[in-house]
């Protein structure tokens, strides 16, 4: 894996819920190897969401692309995250119980990225602290989607 910066190489995404896809291949023991392929959060305000996630991912070495007016993606070798307006044109809603988890390497980075998310307009859903075996912090983005930052 290439060096991708703070939220790149350290970002192994653990996702529960919302829209996702997985890819799988059979390894040498015959087991299916599965990994997350991408994650898309829907938004009602593309401009605000693009500013929030653009700021959050700044300096992470991620490629940003907008294949259409309704979608923006942040990409790396093993990372694909996007925001998009809903295809059905109905309002986007955040998932009840859905959390997008980002690993940001060490405790100090959890604290720093949590602070950055708040500066970008996010709201605190759990201050940085020990949560089971992980040091974690929780925020909601501008659309109310819950994000976890952990070591």
C-alpha cells in the first residue's frame, strides 16, 4: 500500500449500514476474501458536504473527483468514499444506527481530527476517550451522519 497521509494509509474503513458494496475472491484455502469496496453517504447540500469532507480529508493524499454534479469521491488504493445527492430525488436522510468508522492511527490524531470535524461544522457525539479497546471520538457531519474516529 502506498503512503497516503493521515486519513489515507491509516484509514481502514469499518462500516456498519447505509449503502455499500463488497468485492470477494477465493484465496488459496478456498475461503472467500471480502473487503469493503466503497461507501456513499447521501446529502441534501452537496456544497456544504463537499466543504466538510474536503476539509476533513485535506492532507490525506486522497484523489478527489466529481464524476457528475451530484457526486464527489475521495479515492486511494484501498479507499473509496463519496457523497452524492439521492438518485430518486427524495430528501437524503441519515441512517438511524448507522456509523461510518475511520481509523486515524493514534490517540493524538483522533483528538486532532475530532477537533477539525467540529471546526468544519460537525457536532460532537462523543468526546475523545477510551471506548472498549479503542480510543475513539464521535461526530455528526453536516447532514447528521454519524462518524467514528478511532486509533
